């Protein structure tokens, strides 16, 4: 799978300051693990990936990076990895660009389906795995489709995650968001709901970032200043894009 917009958005936006142990669930080629390792300079970063070719690509990318001594890739399902006793409750931050397509047409390519469709990692099993891995008060950060936002809220509340912050992702300022990045805190002792933010329900269209500033010119995107600013630590030269 090529590096996608979802991954670089979440990798840039995720809060990882002060974290000592971070895990990327479904790490793919390792792009988000590399991005957070660049910023969280004291953290050990782990990537868990079920698909063999993707896991091998992640290992190769990390071996060629300046942070190869701090990033570790494990080829395993999130469900199985989270049940390893020594991993339970040890992570400050979990990030994930999970397979969120549900009931959508599929590709003839099995690896692509595994990366995009939730057959192998349904939302309830993702949250159950994250809950096992996180420390109490740890942070779970993910990107998710807006049309399944209500389901995410309800399931997070069920598993004891409290909503902290969100950002809707729009094509342009004239478009409604199609995806939302969000951050949740695990509080296994709390009975507060996960769907309230400062006394009101979070709506992804209220807090947004547009990826493109204007309509495309000759098919080329005209990227917005806010999108460029978010990704600035990771792009060598925007003028080449």
C-alpha cells in the first residue's frame, strides 16, 4: 500500500509529547511509527501489522531510518498482540489508521482488502485491544470516517474512552468533512460518556482542516496553507509538490 493522506494527517496531528512507549496498531509500511518517532525523541515505538508484505516493508523502511534503534515491528494481529501479558497496560499512546470500510465493495487484491476493510479488525475488537494495551489515562488517537462517527462515539463510551479532541478533514473549505481525527483518553474507572465535549456533542464539521485551498488547476491540487503547516516537519520542499 502506498503512503496515504490519512496516515500522514494522523502522524502529524497525534499528540505524543512526553510519551515513553507508543504503538501503531496496523502500522502498514511504518509511516506513522516513523513520524511519531521523529517527534517523540525519548519514546520506544512499536508497530503491529498482520499482513506479511506490509510488515516486511515497515521493517525495511525503519532499518533505513535514523530511529531504527527505537522502532520495533511485530507481524501479528492487534487482537493477539494485545493479549500478551507483558504488553498489557504499558503504552502511553496508541495510534491507528485502522481498516474502516464496512460493507463496501472489495478489491480482488486480498492485501488491499485487509488494509482497508474491517473484516480482520472490527471496531469493537480494535477498541478492546487498545484498552488492553493502554495505561490508565493513556491516549488513543485514530482517523475514522464521518459517516461512522456515531458508531465510534458509542463504542468508545462502551469501552471507557472519553473524547478529548477532534478535527474534521475536508477536501476544500466548501466541502463537508469525510473523515475525522480524534483523541480519546482511557479511564477504566470513569462512568462519563465519551460523546460530550465541554457540555455538547462533538460535530466533525465544527472543527475542520481543508486539504486543498482552491479547485484543482490542470488536475494538480493546490494545497492549503494549514495542511502544509501541519505536515511541514516531514516535507523537505513543498515547492516540489
